[in-house]
C-alpha cells in the first residue's frame, strides 16, 4: 500500500533522486577501478552496485506494482493511464533483466568488466527516464 507522501511529487522525486545519485556515484568508482585494472576490487564494486539496484531501485519498483501500490491506484483513478503504467512496468522489467545479466556476467569465468559498466550505465539511463516519466504522469504536484 502506498502512503500519501509517495503520491506527492516532491517526496517521491526525492526517493528517485537518491536512488539515481547512489547509482551514479558507484559508476564513477567502477570506471576508476577499470582504468587501474583493479579487477578484484572492481568485481566487489559491481556486486555492490547490483545489490544497490536490487535493494533500492527494484524494491521501490515492486512497491509501486503491488495490488494497492501507486500504479494500481493511478489506473483505478484514471483508466486512461493504463498504457503509461504498462510502459513504466516495462522499465522496471528492463532494469530487473539487466541486473540479472550483470549477475550472470560477473559470475562467469572471465567477466567483461567494460560490459558490466555499460550494463550499469543502462540501468541508470532507464531509471532516470523512467523516474521523470513517472513523476510527470502519476504524481500530485
């Protein structure tokens, strides 16, 4: 169930911005480690990024998709939002898929660290676009 604060633009945007900021900070550290060829430490940072995405961004997404979550309530109040909500859910699915791809690649015998950083950037890009779309379409200003 979504609380009234999460239907408000400013408080919900603050959650989105915190998630994006945390993810972006991690990417910078990953790039530096790749440049220095510190692969063991880089693997730890990538694992931490995946945990962050799953623990913050995906958990937040899951609450929005619950039976009494933001998305269900939005469509119940305005059925015209159905297609927009489906697009937002697809964004969540893409982030889940990329996080899974990252886990698979990281668990491989010889991970492609540049590809892992590219995947991490993809999550950030999707999440940034998604967050602004969601704020504009569903939240009370």
